[in-house]
C-alpha cells in the first residue's frame, strides 16, 4: 500500500489550498482515512478523518469551519480543502489510512504547507 500526498505549497494568510492523497497498491477500502499535521517542534496532530463511505467526518477544533475532508473512492483519492489559512496552519501534512481503528495504519511521505502572515 502506498499513499502519496500532493498540493502543498507556500501561500499567504487567508488563501486556500487543496491537498490530495492518492492510494495505490491495494484496494481503496481503508475503513478510515485522515489528514494529520506536524509543525516544527510539535507532535503530530489529527486534522480530519473520513470513513470509507464518507458518512462520518471529524475535525480538529482548530480547523472546523475552514477545512473540509472528502474522498473519491473511484479515484482512490482523498482531499483536504483548506480555506482561510492561518500562519499556525504551517506544518507538514500527512495522509493516513487504517483498515482497523486503533492501529497505526499506513502513512504518506508528507507535503509541506507554509502560510505566511
């Protein structure tokens, strides 16, 4: 199984970005997929998750109302639409897929998002 993120970059505060995570090497049937991020000197934190059918999504309080997670099972891809970006959103964003809750799952290599003030 391989997860490959894309879409990161350098933007200004208030701008938008859309991250993508393409899964390959297996059927796209992770029970839950999500986005995590890690800022310099901080622990990796959960940003958003989505179940296989897209019926359940969760968000960190810090991104609620600004970020939206979605998935396209036909394209084996999940997305993270990030709006109204803030400097504190600066981090490496990682894609994760889990077949079973509570396991470490599979991780992508990460994509850098930098938001300037």
